[in-house]
């Protein structure tokens, strides 16, 4: 049997350190996943005891959506167990290795969550002192600041520290220089992490600490726009955080009030305002909705944009009203800074006898348990349905761009058929899979999954999206049917397909429209030199061709690597290619379809 400590079951080992192990487990009363940090009492000596007590104090002091939670502490005769929040997506260091670098929108999203966590740390006079990507965990796409083993709680009489702790590439220069430092050292560390996320490497590097300090003092970090063309706002923040002299470095208050904290929300509001003032509100609103909902990776992301999506649905159903045009509420749900702060007395980790017992003598392995396999399968099931959802939003994005393409006139038919196809796909998801609960994809633990909150949230979300795109379809049909009715340029088969039932879509006609449209696009692009100013047109052509080979392009799992399809990576790939390589890829795809 697995090891049990009171109500906590330790399922498997997920890491080892100098003073013990970290286990993945669960609370057998609530079935909530946990991480358990096991510290051997025999190793509690000297400075380490103080650091462990500090970590416990910090975790018990802070209650913030973006700081890892300490649920409980159990002491036995041999061990001390810290029962903590479990994060199911590893850390940002691992994530960055997969991604190479992050586009600004994603990097800023993570930065804002980090700053939200530090609002509580600063408020409670806590220095992290080892802030790095490996200590920033991810759970369902959300950030959790972790590993407070080197943290320090300051008081009114002690605002400085002098111990050199942390990771050199993320250490502030005053720490590297063995000077006294305050919590502004954490600002430097956050700045280095933000830079790493944006450019895939540290702002300053060296082969040793002496050389590193010299480079920091004498060299300016590089904003490599060929890697990531970041905004002036992001660049300004980096230049204010990565300042050698801590007195000249941005203050915490100015950091929390910097434009970076608000500019994404402001961009959304300005975009929304422009949308509502446009001539064809329904068409523009659809473009706004697609742009801000391209990829949903987790059911948890649905809640983030609830206000935004509800507004889009309301306008889609009722049209823009005065109160909606003046909407000034939050478009994005923000994490809580602090929730009902509960302070507890600090725990002394010394002692000879604990109140709990270790039950079960079998060695805890690093293999997944049956319970974990079920949880993993349920998550995969959610991903499978969201994958299909992301496909139909991809179709919507291509349709929207086709109908607004200024270089190819009078080609609304292609966009219309794409919207018709995506509506069929939403209807299939909504009716067959989510309402009738048919296990079409042969997923494991399907019946259990259909009882979960994730399933219900996805069902509600996709049902609402059907209403959004159905309103969009109706507005296109009304416009298009008048144009096509008496047109001599459109053949009878296309006219018949346009006027047919919404559930009927001739795939052969759709593919012919897509191919003809892609040929016009590519012929138009060939007339000009291959330059970056035409990138968006080449990207659009690439995606039109992918619509023709939809199933082949968007397989849920790659048969060679067994990796799930990554939509965010798909959208980034064309931006990463040199324009010549992008054009070559498009032409090769087109030649294969001839």
C-alpha cells in the first residue's frame, strides 16, 4: 500500500532534493491533488532549520491566487510533511524550453500574474531571494510563485539583507557584489525572468560570477527585434527594472502602476469601441470575438474571458445598445490579490515526537497510479473537445479574413462556406457529443468525465459560441444571397449550396472554392517581390490551403511524436519563419494540391 500521513496519500515521487523528497498525492477526504514536501528531521541542523521555518511562515502569511498554497503541516517521529498545492503543468523553465520564447501577449499575461503575487509579498515585507523561471509553476495555464526556501521576512527595524542566495543569472548586481540589499533585488530578478520569456535567454551571461557582474555593469542588454518585436511598453519596463543601481531601479509602487499592467485591457477596450462604432457591427463584432478567443487550452481559460464573451454574445443576439457602447467594466477576469488573509502562529520544526504516523511501508515509486491515470484521461478528454473547438474558430478566422481581403474582390462565397462548415462542426460538438454524450472519439473514462465540472463548463461555452457564429452566419447570408441571386459569375451548384439547409455543406464545392481562392491569392502575391510587408497575405494563403487539408493538418495527436497538437505554436510558426521560407512553404503546399 502507498504511504499515508493522516488524510494524505503519497502516490509517487516527483523530485528529490538535499533534504528530502517531493511527492505527488491527494487528500483522501476531498480527492484534491496535493504536492507533499517531505523533510527528514535528522537533517534539520543550523541554517536549514531557520530557512524551513521562514518558508512555512511565508506560505502561511500569504493567501494569493498566484502564490503556491500551504494547506497543512504534519510531523511524525522521522519527518516533517508540508502539504502544498499541486501544479499540473511543471514550471516556466520547462515550458520555455519547449517554446524557445513567448510572444509578448503571453509573456505579459504571465508577468501580470507574477506582479499580482508580489503585491502580497511586498505588502507583507517578504523577499523571495531565489526568483527564477524554475520557481514559477503553472497550473491550468495560471502562474504560481513557489519555492520560498530562501525567502526572508523583514520587519520595521530590518529592511536589508546581506546573504548571497539565489541563482547567479537572476541575482541582482548588489547581491552578486556581496552588498546589503533590500527587496528591490527581487525586481531585478523579475526583470531577468521577463526578458527570458521574451527572448529565450538571460539578459546577461558569463562563464563565472566575476565576469557576470562585470558584464552587468558595463554592457547593455539587447532588445533583439528579429527574435521578438516587443512593444515600446514592454521595452520601457525592462529598461526600468534592469537598472544596476537599486536606488535608480523602478520602485515597487511604480512597477505595480506601470502601463504594462493596464495596456492589454485598454487595447481591448479601444478595439471594442472601434468595433461598436463600425458600419457593420455584427461583422466587426465577430472579428473582435475571434481575435480574442482564437485558442482555448484549458476549461479554466473560459472563466478568464467570461465578461468579454458574454458581451459579444449579447451584441450578437440583440445588436449594440447605448449601454453596451459605453461599457466600461472589466473585460478580463483578474486573479485575486489577497483572499481573507489567515495568519497562523509560526511552526517550530524541531521536536522529537510528531502527532501523526506514517502508514504503509511500501516504497513510493515514481510510476503513475490508477487514480492519476483517470485524472489525466479526463484532462485529455477536455483537451480533445477543445481541440475541435479550436479548429472551428480557426475556420472562422480564415473566413473573416477572406471576406475582408482587399486584394481579392467579390470572394465572399469562400468565407460563407467556411462559416457554414464551422457551424456544422459546432452543432456536432454541441448536440452529439455534449448533449447526447456520445463517446465519438473513443475516449477513456468518458462517463466519469461527463459528470465533471470541466465537461459542464465546456458544454455551456460551446453552446454560447454556436449562438455567436449563427448570428454571424445569418448576417452573411442576408448580404450574400442578394448578391448571388442574379449573378452570372456564380454557377448553379454554388447557388444551390448557398440556399441549402445549414446542415448541408458540399465538401467538394467548398474545396473547389478554397482552391480557386488560394490560386487567386498566390497569383496576386507572385506579381510582387517577396517582402515582409506581404507577410499577412502569405500567412492567409497558407491557412486557406490548410482548410482544404483540415483533418491532415489538425490531427489531435501526432503519430510520430505522440504529442497533442499545439494551436498557439501553429499560429506562431508563420511569424517565426523568414518571409522567403514562408512563401516557399505556401508554394510547395499549393503545388501538392494541383
